[in-house]
C-alpha cells in the first residue's frame, strides 16, 4: 500500500470533524510530499531540529505541530512558524512560549499534555496542576499563548480496558474544562493502534504515523 492509499483509507474511516495530524517523524521530505499531494496539510514532529529543517524545505501552507517533549531553550527556533504545540507539560515552558510568541508578535496555540498512562516515562501534567495553572494570576497575564485543548498519550498496551479507562479519564476532564473555558475545544488523543478507541472516547484530533508512512525503524 502506498502513502496515498493509506491516507485515503484512514480518511474514509474517520468523520470530517476529526483532525488528522500525520506524524512524519523520521520520514523523508519525499514521503511527506507524497502525503501532501494526497491532500494532507497537517504534520507532526517530535524534534525541534527536524521541524526547522522540514519547515524550511517544504511548502509553506503546511501546518506544523510539535508533538514531542519540548525543551524551554529550543522554543525560540520554532516560535515563528509552529501552528500548535501539543506537549506543554509545565508552566515554565508555557511562559517561555508566551515570551517567544510575543517577540514574534503573534499568538501560539497550545495544548496542555496530561499524564494519563501509568508508565513512568510519559511526560505530562496532573489534573490538579492544570487547574492551578489555569487559575493562577500569572497565567492570566500571558497574552501571546492560547490554550485550545488537551493532549494525552495512553499506555503502550493493547489491553482495551486500560486504554478505555485512560481515554475516559481525559475526556471527562476535557468536558468539564470546556464548560468553564470556551477556548478549549481540542482533544488530541489516539495514535495508529488506538485511534478508533480514542475517537469513541471523545478525541477530535488524532496523531497517526506508522499507519500512514509504515513502521519506523
Ligand atoms: C510517534 C508519535 C505518534 C504516532 O505514533 P504511531 O504509532 O506511529 O501512529 C503520536 N503521538 C506522539 C506524541 C508520538 O510521539
């Protein structure tokens, strides 16, 4: 199956309201262009350096999303072009994104990454941490970022009960926040192996790599 075939199959399996982020990490510009020519305009990367080189080489109407752990000292390299940062996992990082966005005279859309998996290695904020960030006076002074939603990565398992529990946990919090903060509209959850389950549990943005581009090495 070609990248084009994979994409067409994926598009036909999801409703129109679902945003598809094609995760192109480790993939070449040629592979990304094949997806682009099939109509895909949103791509996700997990490394700042790759975002910078791919952004400069590829068409300017691509929306680039940062989906991986982001170090504060690297925000400056992507601030002028990044469309959405999925992986805000601490307040200091958010303040740095705001600072760099201000320098570039723009507003950067962000998602707060919530830790939903039990594995120790996964980054993310707790629900209590999110609540205290959103309530803080300092947060209200950040005029150059916009929190438009939440992101979560479920455990690496094919145990559906565990996945359902983690997705439900995040979706419940998302629904609560939406009532208070009308800007919060995006729920980024679901990858190649669990996107269908994620959508059943409220996801409206999925991040899919290997199902489109093939397995990574
Ligand atoms: C790599 C990655 C994905 C995509 O994973 P696939 O299993 O290839 O679909 C999604 N989200 C994040 C944060 C990733 O790092």
